[in-house]
């Protein structure tokens, strides 16, 4: 059995803001909305939210800084779109951790038997 993959410090530093951004209910709702409906303006994103436009802006900034979304100016509005590459990276981190957990359980089972 090969030794488990251990994340290098740069990978951990890259993953931390990603998962911090994903760890908020409002931000997850914004991501789900962008995923389901495609690019949208802050006006449309905030229409169904129970927080202020200013709060939506702050949440969008956190998501953008984590690389999960990207905004581009169109006239007076900014249109936000999902960055699927960053979500794929999050999935990769979780799959690695899942394999590590499975490997650890396998080693424990062999030890107990």
C-alpha cells in the first residue's frame, strides 16, 4: 500500500480561503443561484436574498477573492459568473481527503484483524 498523499503547505494555503468562502450559507446560496441560472447582476442576485445589497456585495467579494466567481462590468452593472475550475479544485481536495480517510480505515481494519 502506498503512503497517503499529504497536502503541501502551499496547497493548504490555497485551499483555506476556498473552503472559508464555501463555509457561509449566504455565499452557498449565491453560488447555487449562479450555477442554476448562469451569470447575473447584483440586482438580480439580491432580489431573493434576505440581506442588504451591501451585504451581498461583501459576500460576492469574498467569493471572487477565493476564485469561485468572476465579475465583469457591463454598463453600470457588474455581471457575476461562476468559475467552475475553482469548484473542481475544491472537489479534488475533498476526494483526496476522502481517499486518505478510506486508507486510514483500511489500515485500522488490518491492524484489528
